[in-house]
C-alpha cells in the first residue's frame, strides 16, 4: 500500500573519518613498512636488478597522481607497491652498509626520523608562503644531481660528504614545502600523492645520512 505523498530522497554524504594529516602520515607509515619489506626481501638480490626496480617504481609514481582523480583505493595500492619496489631497488646498497657497519643503518634511520619530524613540524607550522623556496630547491636538486654525476668521474676530496650535506639542505627545503602543502590541503583524496612526496623526502634524507654515517668517501 502506497501513500499519496511523494517521498523526497535524502542524499547521505560520506563522513570523513580522518584529517588529511592523519591519512597522509598513516600512508607514509604504511609505505615505509612496504619499503622495509622490499629492502629485506631484496637483500640478496643481484644489484643489476636495481635499475629495473627503479624504473618500475618511477612509472608507478607517475601513475599515483592520475589514480587519485579516479580512485583513491587504486592510488593507495600504487603507493604501497611503489614503496615495495623502491625497497627492492635500494636493498643492495643498504646491504653493503649493513654488512660493513650495521650501526650506521640504525643511526641513519634514527637521524632521518628526527630530521623529518623537526623540519616537517616547522613546515606545517609556518605561515610564510614557501612556494618560492620550493622553486629554488627544485633547481638546487638538479644541480645536486649533476654534482653527483660529476663525482662518478672526478675524485674530489670529501666529495661524498659534501654531496650528502648539500642533499640534506635541499631536502630540508622540500620537506618544509611538502608539510606546508599538507597543512593547506583540505581534500583527503590527495593524501596518497602527498604521502608519496613526503616518503620520497624521507627516503632521500635516509640515504644521505647513510652516506654520512657509513663513511661514503671510504667506500
């Protein structure tokens, strides 16, 4: 039996159960876990496979931003697989350092956690627009890459240490900017892309600290 009064459909909006900050940092933690798993499983793999894993990871990284617009679940999946592949890619390098001086790996990990926490908190709290700083950091990063390539062919005393210290400065600027973006973003769907960017900041900082604590100039 139906009534003569038409029912008005009620649109129920999905409730966001977490903030952008919580979602993003949760994804960073999950990606770091996948990275650790990849590094563990790839510890005995041939170093020649690293380039293949890097290329595959880069392809997934490019796909994350596009996936965010279509499906948040797909973007999260790509992010986690990306972390795993990066772990496989850097596993041979970490294995070398761990074999020579296991403490250097733990020191690098601890220093990275403190670095990202401190610099990230500063970036999240600052009210100054850091967009111009990010542009300078981008060009500085290109210069750093060229410097790294030059070190392969030219022996510079203390070159690896200089490279690592400059890298920390560059990624300090990029970390500041990424955490400011995190504070200014209100769309939870962007969390996977933000998490990928912050994870890459942390990864590079870890590798630079590993070079410092592991005595890169002596290798």
